[in-house]
């Protein structure tokens, strides 16, 4: 498919297509600048679609609406087939949790940020999904009971502190090695956190569980969303919140039991105050003491991961984020104790200078037999073999993929199984990487791990085997052979919009964050950077720029920041054709096939703007009082009538599909309460059956028969992941659905 770019990539630019490397976009050489942090900007993009004006997506509302429409809407019985996953299954997504069988180290469980739980019986060489029809696929933690390894606990809700770390519904349990699951403790019933980042089991008493999590302290219909530490003494049936840090909201990030000394427990907390940091209990959790000797001031402690030496438990390590660095998200220190936490020493030296995103990627593990052998990670992984006297960076996110030191960036989980000397499992934004020699060399083991998180997708109309899309932290991924295990990733970071020329599968535009656009002429050729020459503040105003191609003239395209840009010469030059529309990022663009001078633009503020002269002039906001004022995610016009259009709208608490018969001057609710009240991301009018309208949303896929005025449910066997995009391939009569967490699916219509 697409070729990976070499070191001489093109720079951001306009008409002169030069070959100077751009550090914001291309993979950097080793020793170069620190990888830029974009997860906070990405989080704001998702927040505008799912949670505004709150910080938290109402997960119970999503489940309630999904259940409601399953009962109220008839299934689409006229479509006999089922959805099939078409990949990628060879490119991972964000893995947040790992747990290993204590005796059989080849048996490993992985939890994905939006893709559920997966099991491997061969050390990650292959994977099987064991979590698809549960209410929520957002996973934060996994733990295997070391005494009863068939007993597995899964904490739902991602705790990686970005706004697209979606919440969960509580704690699940399996007693048959992941074949079946029970919602053991529902968050809305027990009050436990909706983002469970750690589960700890007492090695001397399997009924004694402690969980830690993140809450946003917002009040919902189920009560106040509090994070913190929660304890159970009956294997998770009942829970009690610990208030020695605060009776109000605080976060618990890490919990470890001493494997050899009964009743000794360590944990880390943040509460934006003097009680943040590392704590210890020596009586099983009845009383706790704050460990502060030789450590920085407690309020400086942000998210902190703990690791205890299995062979010498008096040796502990703490990997801590510095709260004072704000969005720079830098390391406070890497601390070591050799006396059970009585005192500590900072052992980071100067090695970790510039290591960032510590609130997002934060993991550490100690070798099971060597207390001086430690691996920790933020953006990259680092290792010491002498207790922190010296350090070595052992992975490089910007290396070539075949390089033995390459592992994907942003490390969320590390496991070194005692029963497999030298093996290290690493969960990161690219799936699972594995080392068999203590971290010296790495291979990616994400085959059949279908957890890619898509922002959008497209399929070539001239070749149904060519399709792909922009993915979270995996660039643009695509296949040219239609094979799920044959996807290729280009770039690094977050891939954005992807569009194929409808008449030429080799003529492709892709985008990444911040108005970065590149063009292909031939799928085996290197792309050319054709980004609009916007000033830096304008580039940074938009997370993922939308690209629309003229349906007849593929040299004419529109994109947007807070204003509209146009090219008529295949991206060689771009011209701004509007002023800022409503000071919010442009989120959707439609060029009407029936009248190509009619252009529609939607914004994150919920505004809708129209041009009737190919972009030369623009109307004021015509969204009226009918549209709800939340992000417009997609605009679709009728092939034969430029005045007939549909728009989808994000967020909760209102209708989400609207229709206009007069080019946006007046609007009507096209969903009429039949569709789920959840964020909607895509709408398409089937080009070969113009009376069929399809929508994709957080609850599935639905079809409107315009003539009958009736909605049916086409979700069928799709996993419970967000459907972020829909594309119809005409020759193959196939509908593609891209998800944020479970890759791409296809159904023949």
C-alpha cells in the first residue's frame, strides 16, 4: 500500500513542494527533539463530540440508549449477512493493561482503551477477543489471581488522564479464564470509580481486593463521580471507599502488596495538595502513613507508578509525574527505596531530561529475580541493570520499524513474568511489543489484535480492496489487497482525514493533526506535503482537518481550520476563501454533487454555513434554532438535489439527525426520537438506492427507509464500540464502518 516516508520528507508548505524534513510531522532521528504531546488536544476534540459542556461522557446514558433502541427498532431483516472485521489485524491500538498467568507465561491478557479484553495463548503471536458484547469496551486494568489463575478481574474505564480516556461501568470478573464474564461491581450501584486504573489482590488472601481509580467529581443521575481507593474483603461483592486521603475527590494510581510480608501495602495518590504522593500500610490497610523522607514536596506528585521487587520486596521504585510542569507533563523523579519505603533516593540523574507525557504513559516493572533490573516508560522505555546508577533508552519510537530498538510510543503497561526469564510484555499505543532478552530488542506482537482506533476511513470506488483511514497514534493505515492482516502504517502520531479520488485509487489525500495534508499520486510512491500555508496559530486551531474533494474535478478540494481553504490545482496552491466563520474549528464540509458550486460547512460550535458560488462568498450561520448548537460531524447532500441534505450532530440530550429540503434555510428533525440519544458521527445516502439513509453513532448503525419513514437497526454483530465513519463501496455493494477501538468492519448489502 502506501510507502513509509524516508528521512527526506517534505516540509509543510504551499506551492513549492520541497524535501526538507518537518519535525512536527515526520519521524525524527534518534537524539532529536522530544516527541510532541498531542493527547490533550486530541482529548478536547473528542470532548466536543461526546461530553460538552461537561468533562465526562455519560456512559450510563449510552448504555440506556443502546438497550432502548435494541428493543424499539426492528432489525434490518432485509440484509441477511453479518458484519465482518476487515482489519487492520496486524496494527495495534492503545493497550492500557496487561496480565499474565503465573505458571504459563505464554498466556497473556490485554485490555484495550476502546477494544475490550483479548487473550493470547502463545506469548502474543496470536490473539482472540474475549470481550465484545459487554456494555463497555473501555478497559483500564486487568489482574490475574496468582493463587487461582482462572480468576481474572477487569476494571473498566481508561485511567490515562486524557479526555478520550472514556469511562466504564465498574469491575468485571471471570472464573473460567476469560470465557465468560460477570459485572461483579457496578459503578452506579457500588460507587466505585468509572475509571479503574489498578486492581490489586492480596497474595495471602484472594478475597481481599483493592482498586484505585480516577473520578471527575461531577454529579450525575447515579451520584457523584469520585475517584480514589476502594477495598473489598469478600472478593469484590461489597466495597468501601478509603477516606484517609480525603473524603472528597482524589485519585489513586498504583497499589502493590508486599509479596512476602503480610499486611504490607503501598499506594500512590494525587489530591492537588499536601497528601499527594506515596503511602504505606503495615496492618492490611487499617492505618496508612505518608512516605516523604528524601522525596520532593508532596504537592508536586502527580500520577505515580510503583513497582516492588518480587525477589527483594524491601526494594521499591516510583515513577512520578511533576504536577508543576502542567501541560509539559514532565517527570518529577524516579525514586528508589531499599528499606521498604522508609527513605528514598532520586535515581533519574540526567537521563530522563525531556521525557514527557508522564500523566498519559506511565509504567514501571522490576525483574522478578533481580532487584536492580528495572524498566520504565513514558514516551519511550528505559532500563537500568544496576539499580539506577546508569540508564539506557532501550526503545526508540522514531526508529525504523525493523530496528530491534523500535517499539511504539506511549507505554501504559509492563509485565516481566517470573516463569519466562528475560521476557517483557509492553502495552502501548501501537498494541503489544515483546522482548525476550530483558528489553534489549523488541518485536511487535499485534497480529489478530483488532483494536485500532479510527478517526475516519475511505474506500477506493475503483477498487474495493483498497481502503484505510486515519488512526489514533498510528498515522494513516491502509491496505491495497483487502486483507485484514496486510495493512501498512505511514507517518507517526495521529492520522486524520483520508479521501480517495473516486476515479483513481492511486490519487489519495491524507491528513494529520494541525492542518497537515499530504497527497499521493501512485500508491507505491512517496507522498508530497501539500498543507495550506496557514500561520502557526491557525494550524494549531484545528485537531483533524476535514478534506472534501470535488466529485467531478479531483483537482479541486476544500479543507478548513476556522476558515475555509480551497485548491483548484491538486494542492499545489491553497487560497483562503472565507474569514473565520464562527471562531471554532470546521468539522464537516460537503460539495454537492447535484450543484458543485453549492458548498456546505459545519463547525464545532454547531454552526452551518453555505456558499452558492464555489466558495467565493459565504452565508451567515444558517443552523437556526432547530439545530442544537453542538458539533456538526457530517453533512450529506442528495445526489440529484443540492437543496436536500442531512447533518449529524454530536453530544447528548437532543436529536442528532436533521434534514433540510431548501439548502439549509429550514430544518426538521429526521430522527424523531427513534435513534439513540448518543453522539452521531456519520450519515450517508446510499448512491444506488437514494431512499436509503445510513447513520453511524456511538450505539451502532441504523437505516432510514425514506419512503416508509421507518428506521431499522443494522448494528447486528458489531462490537459495542463507537462507529466513527461509514463509507459505501458501489461496485461491491458493501458498507464499511470504522470504529474507535475495534478497527474496520464491512457488511455486504
